[in-house]
């Protein structure tokens, strides 16, 4: 699988007490992708990332990064990946410039190949290069974490909940930079609880639940799995009792003349739903629809696998 950025085969992790954090996971991240790794809290995402980072030993299976097996060639495997963890991890008494210089040294980057100034400029921290890291705002610390993960120029970047707890402006700034990295050839793996971000950014998405891989598809194909669709209908007269027909999965009355009707598009179409409403004696004056999104699919899949 030398054409894969990350290849995971039959990976299982069992903690003490027979807690199965990962259960025979098979996963391939294509080179050049922005790949979403989603799942509820405790699903096993962080365990998988920590295995790739060399921080957790797997119980069974194999994994490789950029063609390097993490067991047979750990040095090159670790050199091929940069990881931005959820937690802020750097010495608060070093400056951002010192933090990046030290991190580069840990990866064996020579003095002439260090990219400290370039990275600080890229994450918009060049004016804070010599400030103590402890004085940075939360958003600045997040950006410094991204720069820290890139000091050794890895071809794969893993972002584990990188925008948790940050404001909308900073989130947009981070994603703009991620797009720049991706355009320059970096493969990006993203975990996030903001599903609209994953839907907007990712080419392909995998979902893990209870340690099992339950979906792995191109984003559009995954979103199209959602079978429920909703129409919001306004009728001419007040509705005394919402209609109940076999065409409707759920009916919610929003106000005296407006209904939100959910139906399964694998069973009926919108025309049949509106016809059923007309047959119930309601004259329709306005209709709007809500398309299914990634959140709908995510909730359905994780609910079914619970």
C-alpha cells in the first residue's frame, strides 16, 4: 500500500480489563486527501491516532505511514507524520521561536533546514516569536501547535479536534491554512465534532463507533446515504389536527398554518407527500425543503451501531 498516506490493517487495541478500544479496524487514507475521522466521544479515534504516533502499542494488526511500517521502520514512520493533539502541549516558559527550534532538533532537523521563521509567518505568529508562550491567547496557542507539528515537513498532518473551544474567526483562519497545506501536497487527517466542517472540507470520511469502523466513503456518497428528508409546508387555513398518513415519517406543527413533514425518500417522493397533504384537505401556498446533511447520516449510523 505504498500509494496510501496511512494504511491500517486489522488493528485491535485491548486495554487492561478487556476494554476493547479498537476492534479489527481496516482503514486506508489516500495520499493527497483531506480525510475525516469521525465518531462519538470514546469511539476509539484518539486511540488510533496515538497508535500511529507511537504513543500507544496496538494489541494486534499492522499500520504504516507513507509506506513505512510503524513497527519495522518506526523512525521513518514518525518522521512522516505530524500530529496536533487536542491538548495544548509545550513549555510555557519558552518563546514560540524556541519551541519550534527545540521541536525541530528532536526530529534531527539541521540548523540550516529549520523553518522557524517561515512557520511562524504561516500561522501568523511572527510578531509573537520572542514572547513567552504562556502569554499567548488560546487561539495563538492552537496555531503554535499546528506549526510545532510541521517543523519536520511531514507529508501527513493529523489534526485532532484542532478548533475545539476557539471562536469562529480563528476556526476559519485555521481552515484556510489547512487548505493551503493541502494545496501544497500535504495529506490531512481531521477529527472534529463540528460535522459541518468535515462535510465542507473532507474528500472522504470514516466513522468509528465502539471501536469498530462503521463507514468509510467519499463525503458526497456518505451524505447521500441519508434517506430522511423534510419539507416545510404552509397551507391556506389553520390546521386543527396535523394529518397522519403512511407517506409521512413524522409531522411537526410549527404554527397554526405551517407543518414540518419528514419522509423517507426511498419510499415516497416530495410530490407524493404534497399530494397526500392535498388529499387531507389542505391547500398548499408555500413549500421549502431541507436536504439531509452529514449530521443526519452520522446520527443514524452511530444510533444503529449502538
